[in-house]
C-alpha cells in the first residue's frame, strides 16, 4: 500500500499484526525485571527466550507436517543469520550497554530512533519512498517516545560514548528489519524466517550465556521457572516476532518499523497495571502523541487528513 491511501484488507491485517507485535514486545521489561532478579545477564535472557522459541516453533512445524518450511537456499542463509544475530546480539548487547552508560530514559529515547534508521536504509536498498506522511509520523512517534520515556523531566546526564552505543542499538533494529525484508523478498514464509532467526540468534548468545545459573534456577523451582520462561518466550519472542514478520510481508519496511514503536506505550501501560507505577503527565501526553503518530501513518493525507476527519465529527 502506498502511503497516504486508504487501508485495503491486506494492509489492515499488516497494521494490526505489527501493532500487536509492538504491544507484546512491551512486555519484555516485565520479564527482564523478573529474570534480572535471578541474576540472569542480558545475553542469558535473550538466549533463553530465543532458544525456547526455536524449539517450540520447530516442534509445531514438524507435528503439522510442515518440514518444507525448513528448506532454504544456501545463498540466502546470510540473510537469516543476519536477522537472528542482529536481533539477539547487536540490538540486545548494545541496548544493555546503553542502559549502563546512560540513564534509562535516555537509553529508551535513543532506541526510539530505530524507525529513522529503517526508513533511511529502506529507501536506497528497497526503493521505498520517504513520503511526507512517513516523516510526519516519524517525528510525532519519536516526540511521543521522548515524553513516554520520562527523559524530558529527568536529570540529563549525557556521554558521547553512551549516545553512540545507544544509537548502535537502534541501528541493530534497522539491520534486523533489512535482513528480514531480504529474507521475505527471497520468497520465504514468515514462519521460516522466524525459526531460523530464533536458531541463529540463540547460537550467537551461547558464548555469553550463564548455563550453570539457568540450570540451578530451574532445578530450584522447576514449576515456577518453567511458567516464567514459557510466558517470557511466548510474549517477548515467539508471538510478536511472527506477527511482526507477517505484518512486514503486507507493509513496507519503514511503515512496519514506525508502527512497532507502540512498544514503549505498551510497556508504560503494563508498568501501571502490574507494578502500580503512577503515570506522569508527560507519560500520558507521550502516549497520546504516539497514537496520533500511528493514526497519521494510516489515514489518507497524513496529518491533514486526520485533522479533516476531526473537523467532520
């Protein structure tokens, strides 16, 4: 679908899929808090969710007799390796470093620049147009993420290395989106791309994974830990990744990245519901701006079209 036109059924399904993925990714922080309390480092957390996701997805495909979905051409394997490694290692490693080197709010804001990288990379690589509607939506979503993160009312501590690392984490999302798009353009099913991404991503985390700690925590409380790890995998990896890639198949890469920026909004709402975190005025304003930015991307005429709709009401 070209920007600025009405949504057809296929595009509407893509929008819903990517928005649902972004909302599910908003739960990542909940599970990271829990597993961090057990002493898991970021790479161990990523390894657990990606490796379990791979096992579950592979088992389901085999049970359903979908062995053909595992077939790939050797010349395309680099796209699938790139999708997995950029997601598991580049994004998560640099984002973890960014959290340590920056304030949490600044790390979140820097990560929110990811759609900019995706749009800029997609233009020359896939000939996707940088339209005025995309630019409007990008600006609104980024401003909204700044408000949602709380960076605007926090004590600001900046370091150039920290900013560079935070931007590299955002670039990781950009690289992942590009590799996923290459894989889809090669004709692979979203389930194939997801399975190989989980597999290669989990392998890239092996050198950094605390296997002894994982084994000890699971053996100490097998019931509770199994529930936590399975829910973590389903909500933070398996379902959102499949939904995102399925949505990308129906949308252009830049639009999908912008829509997925609903994640910090979902994370804020979950924080309110699960941890009784009181939202600030800035949080509420930010959520509203992000939602307007997403609406602008899906209304004919962008911001002007949205204003015309409001005037008719």
